[in-house]
C-alpha cells in the first residue's frame, strides 16, 4: 500500500486548502490559525487536527513532519481591499519597524537603528517572514539529524513572491 502524503496547513482559515488537499488524497498532519472562529470552522469542515495558534509563537518542534507545507499567509496588508500597510517587520531589540520590499528581500535584514537582525512580524502580512523562519528552523534541524532519517533528496527552500496589482 502506498503511503499517503502529509500536509501542514498554516493560516488555515475555514479549511479551503485543507479540503482540497484531502480531496487530492493527502493526510492533514496539522493545521493552525490564530482566529478561534476559523479554527472552529476548520474543525467542522476538515477535521480535529487544527490548533488555535499565532505563527509568531510557533517553533520547529511544534510542527509535525509533513511532505508539504501549505500557507496562504494573510494578504490584507497588501490588498487594495485592506489597509495596505505592507510587509512590516519589528526589531525585537529596539522596537524599530521596517517596511520590507519583497522583491529585494534577501533574508539578511539589519535594523538601521541598532544593527540587530532579531525581527518579528509587525503586520499580519509580515507573517510571511515568520513562515520563512519556521522553514529555516526545520531545515536546520533536519540537516542536523540527517543521519537519523531517510529523507530522500535534500529539499531546498526558495521563497517565491508574486506581484499583486490593483
């Protein structure tokens, strides 16, 4: 019998992507949203493997192993239908907020005020960078324990940005 592929569903909302993945034959390993009503809807629509959690508080150890990570990070700060605040990071050391241009983002952001590189998302759309943090933590951990597991070929994580135009 062929093993079912597993998916982690971040910013899961009411379960649209979860339903699609289940219909495609995937097993939902875990799902997260910070909105309690979204979590209740997901539970009713997809299943009980959903948790109310803020992505900014999650760490690699909180995430079950899966073949796919799906995330439709919040775009209200980018959309013409939203506040258009942009992708904002906040320096955890001095409190400086920095707007990030996704086309120029390298992952090596330095605070212009204190030279720190310790950031958290300051806007919901900035949670994209929290996903990158989780992916990087997971990649480091997997590489550290590569001898313990057979993972096949080592995956490379590459962020891809889409331009949203009004």
